[in-house]
C-alpha cells in the first residue's frame, strides 16, 4: 500500500504542475517566492523555529475550492482522507458578507505536516443565506444536475475505504489523474450563458460556485518568509497585485497568517445558449475567479492571543473606515503596538503555543536527584535545560480569506451587486451535518501539540507527571 504522506506529496506536485499549465503566471510567482525564500532563510533565524526549513518551503502549498452541496463536500472528504488529510477548524464567512462556511483539510500530525503540509481551504455554499429566492433556486437547480466526480474515482474511493483508506501503487496511479479532474479548469460551462449571467449579476462568487463542471482550484498558494518583498517584486514585474496584505501588520515576531495575491485572470469559457439541445448554440465568454495567492505564516496564538488579535483588528478597522491602503496599514501598525512583539513575552503572557525541547544531556543527570521536587518550566528555560519554539500556525483566518475572495471579484459587479447574503450566524452544526464529521477544533490541535512536547521533555529529563510546573 502507498503511504498517505507519499501519495499526498505526489498529488500536490501533480496539482501544482496542472495549475502552472492552466495559469502560467503561477509559475512566475513560484519562481519569485523561491528566490526570496532562498535569500531570506538563515540557519539561526526565527524562521527555523517556525518550522520553515528550505525543504518544507519548497513543497508547501495550500489550495482553495468552493463546493455547492453536502454530497460534494462529503465526497471531497473521502478524497482527502486517502491523501492523509482531515478536516480541521470551522470558518464562518457570513461575517464578511459571503454565504459560505468552510473547513481546512490538512494533515493532523506534526510529522505528516513536516513531510508535506498540503492544505485545501474548502468552502460550502449556504443557500439559506442567499437574499434572492430566484438566485437560490437557479443555483441549486444547477448544482443538483452537475457531476464533478468521475465514476472511476468513485469506484476507487470505495476500494480505498475497504482497504483502510489506502491504495496500492497501481490504484494510486489511476487515482491521482482521476481526482485531479475534479480540481481542474473546465472551459465548457455546466450552465447556459443566460443562467450564468443571472447568477453573475447577483454576485460573481455565486456564479463561480454553481456554473462549472468542476470544483476548480481558484488558487494554489506557496509560503514565503518575506511577503512584503514578494508583494514589491510582483508589482515591479508588472503583475496586477492586491492593494494591501491581509492579516496582522508587519512584526518582528510574526503571528497567525499574512496573505496577498495577484488578481484574478480573465479566462475563456464556452456556454450553451439554451438548455434544450436541439435549440442550443455555443457562445464564448470570459470568467474571473482564479488568482495567485502568497502566504506568510507566523506563530499559532492561544485563545487569549486570538481574543487580543480580534479586538485590535476590530479597533483598527473602525479607525480605518474610508482610509486608503497605506493609511490602513499605518493605522493597524499603530494599534497593534499593544500586542507584544517579543517571543519570550508572547510565551510568558500565554499568547502563543510553543513546542518544548531539551537542550542538553537527557535523564536526571541534567537535574538534581530529588524525586519529590517540582521544577518550574520558566526556571528550566532560564537555566538552559529547555528551549521553547513557537508552533507555526497551520490554519486560516476567515476575514483574510474573505478579503482575498472579495478583491478578486470583478470590481463593477461587486460594486453593483444586490445584497447577496442575508445577515447570518455561525452554523457549525449545519456544516458538520453536511460533512458528516466534526472538524477537529483548531485550539485543541495546538494545545495537544504543546502538551505532547512537554511530555517528551519530562521523559527525557526523567521527571514524573506533576514534577514540571508550567
């Protein structure tokens, strides 16, 4: 049987090659990011602490897809399971005016993340939030009719599930191209031109979800160590670049996630003029949806750290109403001075998650022989017995994702569209029912990673449970 980590690496590589062929500008973006990462990474820098090895950076990608129905979501879950990817986190995009919610499919162990941290941010349409009854009916009619998975792929998924979600080498060689069909760009639409125009006039993102024959990848994102430099280089190369970087402002100690992109490209699509085959002709038009995104990952923050981030972000946005992009960045930088920007302070104030390791000889020989004594974690760090490294944030931010989506829609349509999304609220239960699985809680994942590292430290130092006090 093929190892899931190896299969995921092969699949991500094949998807990258496919996307490079479909969107040649993506190849230019990869080249820019690789050159800047090579110039930025240093063996003694904090980027190493953030698990940013050169090997991992070369492999690292995240993609994004938009799905329309629970069946599509459940089938994608089956595909990703074979690739060693499970759902982590719940994201409510209705807070940003988009009728969608999402999860991230990714590996759930640090060892698998280190081997290949491929992620896919996967959104699901919430039709109940669409303001227009006509648009809802049109979208759901199209989504009920389309088939984005091949029969061969579905048969392979049944086989894999009978084999503990694994495939043989021969089966994997068929699985990868069959699965890629579901993510590839299809130039023949599933909707008529009239149907497409109805949904596009309602909102471009609704047309993108419902009118095509695949869940086409709308971006494939490399990770950079210097997103500001990538943004400047893209501008200098003449790319149409997003006006500002989403996420936290520039910091000495990066947290969470910063994202930017080159803007969506015009792509040719062939539409039928009628749903009646005897009366239909073909019309050629264009569609904008796919773009080139870049990300810079920082430290994962605790619930306390996230509350502080959300409060400062809200304060920044309130002050920045009507400001231009440069002014917004300046306002955010000033407001975020309230957020500590030193690794020790961030750790001691409980704002970030850390991985702990022993620095010297293992066993009780490194510490006084006293089985009844308790040891302070901070004291052992200060004495040099233990080192703390921030754990990389492996997930996403809903406002940043929505900001990227919105900036890559046709500006005229965005400015003129009717109210797309009724005021909604989080519907985690509805998403879990659609997925038929509960996504792992993001904070639970990071807390577990931190706790497991402390347990390894105790074993290495010969300490019993309870002897190491945080």
